[in-house]
């Protein structure tokens, strides 16, 4: 474990401690982490493949969903390999350059995801409040510009962070009590004036979480006003139903983010391992749950996945010369659809 300052001619190396106080159960904690990692890869790749191969899903809302899945996959690749290496082997050593790169990508991807969630809220606003102009407002060009804006916003807001940390001297310790190179966890190890880093980190977080949540709240306020003006209860229910998946994803994404943010800034008496567990929940759960929510609650995606599953099952039985009566397909479809309906109820 690295606890002393290193000589000037030695490359700076940090040591990620993992979850302090829970070292004895690191290998047990790796089990849910692996499950979440597998769910993240399988779920998001499925979303990308289904949308890409189904022309009926080539709509703005599904393009935004593909952006979300791509960001989730990229963020998981940035964090999961090192996290599992720490939990399995205690391999916490990480070069300073790699640590700063990981920090940049983790926070940049989180900001990009927040921008995409805001774009999805705007998509729902246009679809419900101005449906006749939906296709003329959200054109392919506008969607491409939104994607570019998300990338630039996340990258530009975080590009100064590694440089601000690079100017600091780490004369106390090189041990980071965390599972990844989180900005404030690294800043706390530095000696000297760290106020610019703290102010910059807080400002960037408020500009993203604060502004995006305010705009999302405004969009859903306008949506609620438009829905309440509808005379038919069925029309109101259908309009709100189109927002259900997005609302679930917002809750999944922002709730652990806000808990992690406030406990890190103001929870001085909260145990350190609680801080770190909340930070990992924020990184691991949304990428794994987002495709499940959209897969269960979006009929078009659910039907496409079911068709692929049943077609593969039919081809498999035919390959082995087994008869596959039509009533078997019907029963299998109803059974799977019933299971998905039960999962749909459990998401509330």
C-alpha cells in the first residue's frame, strides 16, 4: 500500500483501496457487480440491435434511447474492469495518467447521459404538446446536433478537471479510498490550495444536474397541463403512458446521483463505505436497469424481442427435426407476455 510520497523521478501511481471497512467481503460484492455488468452489456446491446434492425423503430425517441445505451456501455467499460480487478485480486494500482483519464471519462459520460435524458424529456413534450409538428421539429439533423451537443457539453465541462488536478502536489498519501478515481476523492489527497478544484467540481455538477432537472421538471409541468386539458380519460392515460419509461429512467438515474452528491458534500457523519457504495450504485444500476425498463414498458421493443426469441426457438426445433405446432408458439408467446406484464407492474 502506498502511503508515502514518491521520489520526483518515480512516475506517480495511485492505489484504489476499494470499499474501506468491507475488504473482507470484496469477493462477495463482486457477484452483484458481475450480474449488473452482464445485464448492462446484454440489455444495451439488445436495445441497439433491435432499434438498428427494425425500421419501425427508426424514430427520434428510439434514437435517443440508442444514445443512452451507447453512453451506458462506454461508462461501464470505463469502470467495470478496474472495479472487478480490485474486488477479485486487490489490484488497486493505477498510473496517474490512467487515473485522470478514468476520472474524465466517468464524469463526462455522466454529463452526456444527463443531456440525453433532457433531450428525451423534450421529445416527450413535443410528442404530447405539439404532435402535428413532431416530425418537422425532431428531424434527423436536429437529433444529430443534440448528440453532438451532448458529447461537447460533457467533454468541455470536464476537460479542465485533469489539468486542475495535475497542478497539485500529492505529498500526504497516494491511497484513494474509493473503487474508482472520483474527482473529490483524488482532490482530498492533495496538499496545498484545492479551492479551485472544489469550486469547479461543484459548479460543473450544478450546471448539469441542477439545470437539467429544472428543464425536465418544466417540460413535465407543461406535459401535465396539456394532458389535463384532454377530455377523454383514455386519452389522458395513453398520453401519460408514453412518458412512463422516461420517468422511471429519470428516477433511476438521478436519485442515486443526488444521494451521492449530497452525502459527499454535506454528510460528514455518514460512514465512508456508505459514500462509496452510493457512488457505485450511481454508476452501476442505471446502465443495467435502463434497458430493462424500456424493454418491459415499450411495446414496440418488447414485441420485437419476443419475435426474435420465438423465431430462434422455432428454427432450433426445426434444425433437430422436432415438430413445432402453432399452438405451442401461441402458448409460449402468452407465457412470456404474461411474465413481462408482471415485471411491468413491479417497476412501479
